[in-house]
């Protein structure tokens, strides 16, 4: 028996979603720095604007039928940025959690964090734990924040835990297959994303939800994240609903 959570989620079969909007939207929030620079302001000014945009997008999800929203806040590669920007971002994350905690709880938002917490400072990790605890009973929007997250890093960490269970005899090697590994991923209690959106005109996935997005639909928009509105999210959700998702099969 694997030492992973058996928490179940209400997943919909692919055919049930074929003609509907996305249930799980994941967003690579890109363009904060360019948005600020275009206004003659420092990059951190753009990050603050981007953080404010998150609230609007979370609040509008119910009207588009989005139950799960996952946002890419800070990647494992972002540590390569300047120390000034990194320190500013960490401070922003702490302030955002402190400021939004009560509002998120009142709006029935369930918050989770994914990523490796070992490199994050203790105060930030404490606030992350507190926000998860304060919202764990909520059943409205499930907001997942990817913080110090990388898809390859996640798969490596999951594989290490799986190997430890095999070594200890809790899991048989014969039972390891493509349905086993997801139970060790950070997202093991979440359905896979239906739609992945990247803002700012870049057409790459940047190590985000590599395993989970195998059959996701992708949208790349030129809009910079601080300018990404609820109306644009709605347009992309409607566009998703017009697609035929065959999951490797052929049209009938």
C-alpha cells in the first residue's frame, strides 16, 4: 500500500466535458515585468499589479463553470532573477497571504500550495500552512498556487517517494504504472487541468504541470497578466467549449 493520500475528488469523465467549459483552468501568469517597464516603473510594480489581478480572476471563475484554478506564481527557475526582485516577490507573497486570508475564507475559496517548500523562508511557509488550514473546509473555488514549483522537480520528488515505498515493501514494482505516479504528485487531490492559459505572448509551457497537462488544451494570449480580465477568461472558456476533445480516440 503506497504511503500517499487516498483523498478522492469529484472527477468528470472526459466525454462529460466534451461540449462544456473547462472545469480546471491553469494559468501561467506572465508579463508583469514588461507591463511595469512599459510604464517606466520597476518590475516589482508589475508584480503587485499582477497580484491584484488574481482576485478578479478567482472571483469570476464560478460564472464560467470553473471549479479549479491553478496559478503559476514562482518557478524553481525564478531563483535565477536578481536578489532584489526575488526578495520583493517573497515579501509580496507574504503580504498577499496575510491580506487575502480572511477574504478567501469568506468567499468559500479552498487554497492549496504546490511546489518544494524547503527553500522558502519559515515565515512564508507558516503563512502558507495557515491559509491552507483556514480554508480547508471550503467547497467553492479550489485555488492552487504553484510556489517554488517546477514540473520536472515535482516528478523527481514524486519518483523519489515512490521509490522509497517500493524499497520499504509498501508498493510492489509490478504495481508501478502511469496510474501510480500521479498519486505521489503535489496535485494528487486535484483533477488534471482542462485548459492551460499563458499570458504575454510567449508560446511555451515553462516546466508547468508537465505530467498533468498531457491532454490539456492550450491558449497563448498576447495580453500581459496585469491586463488579463475576467472577460478574456470567459472568451477563452467559451472557445474551449467549442473544441472536440478526443483524448487519443477518433470522432464518432
